[in-house]
C-alpha cells in the first residue's frame, strides 16, 4: 500500500476470544495515546451502525439465519465499506485502534470447518485491506472468558467453538503479533499494551510502510 506517506498513523488491532477485554483495552489505549499527544481513535468490527452491520447484528443475536458463506461475505463487506476512510485517517496521521479486524474474520469462519470456506480462501477476500502494524492477541482460555459477565448472549459464544477460534489465532501469529495475558488485571494489561504499542506508533510516524493483509 503506497498511498500512505511519512508521519502516518499506526494500525493497531486487538484480537482474541469473546469477553477477553478487547473493548476495555482499546478504550484505555486511545485515552492514553491522546493524553500523550497522539491523534488516535477507536473503531469496532463488526461496525453495527451500517446497513450491512445491522444484518450482521441480527445474525449474531440469532434473530436471523444465513448461509455461512453469505455471513462471511457480510463481515468482509463491513470492513471493505470502511477501507477508504481507514486509509485516509492513517495517511492523515491518525492512529487507528481496532477492536477486531480481518483476523477475526478468517478465524471465526474457518473455525466452522466448512470445506469451501478454508482459511486460505477467506484470506484471499481481504487482500486489498491494510495489514495491522501490530496485532495484540488477548490470550485467555475459552473457559475463563466464559466465566465473565454477559457471555453466552450471542451466536458464537460457546466454549468448544471459541477453543477452535483460539487455535486458529495461534496459527495466524507472525512477527507483527504480540501476545498479552488477558487474565491479568486491567491495569497490568494496559501497561503492557502501552509499552508494546508506543514503538510501533513511532515507527509509523517515521515512515514505516503500511503493509497489505497476508503479504
Ligand atoms: N466476528 C466474526 O465472526 N467475523 C468477523 O469478521 C468479526 C467478528 C469482526 C461479535 O464480535 C462476534 O463477531 C464475535 C466474533 C464475530 N463473536 N464471538 N465470540 P464483538 O467484538 O462485537 O463481540 P465480543 O468479542 O463478544 O466483544 P465484547 O463482548 O465487547 O468483549 P471484549 O471486548 O473482549 O471484552 P470487554 O467488553 O472489554 O470486557 C468483557 C467483560 O470483562 C466486562 O464486564 C469487563 O469489565 C470485564 N473485563 C475486561 N477486562 C478484564 C480483566 N482484565 N479482568 C477482569 N474482568 C475484565
């Protein structure tokens, strides 16, 4: 991706199982970045505010059912509809902190084990999107997250399924990923996150190129 020049913002992604604390940490990170003079904002995927996002929301809440390939495409489209805005923000120097991204997209669909929805096929649908500069993997067992409040309200919130997703996240890790022990305290996680993120923000500011997904 070459449209983004020097002094760009960083693309920071939080991934992990349900209820592992992603939203909590995204919010705290953005506040901390802003307090240190870094222009930063937080987005969540799925973005349930768009027409596509509302269809996804109905599916997750089990108010509608859909073919696995169709719901996968909707999750992909929900990111693609934000692509231009994402690139513009990054190019303008804003650091984007994402609560889930394409890594969740491929992991949750591949965990279903549908033969025509393989990991490689799912990856191929999103190669036009920017890769994260850093993926913070909030690692925690499916059993431990299930014990947190609010678990079990949506379609994928089942321990066996979450366990498969965790395995796929493990297989997706590369040198852009950092593993965070999500069973630690909120403050301890936050400090680890900040220490991991700041050098990445600096590298992006210094002109490190933005990659493309799965390259
Ligand atoms: N999905 C998909 O299939 N394909 C895709 O492409 C995408 C997503 C993008 C909805 O995602 C579902 O969509 C999700 C994946 C699938 N299904 N599942 N599973 P979502 O992101 O909207 O939903 P979520 O993962 O369930 O998010 P969440 O409920 O907001 O959880 P969270 O953000 O990870 O956790 P939290 O809200 O920050 O915290 C949860 C609770 O734990 C809360 O009470 C906190 O106060 C507490 N908490 C947080 N941190 C701690 C610590 N450290 N200790 C103790 N308690 C804590």
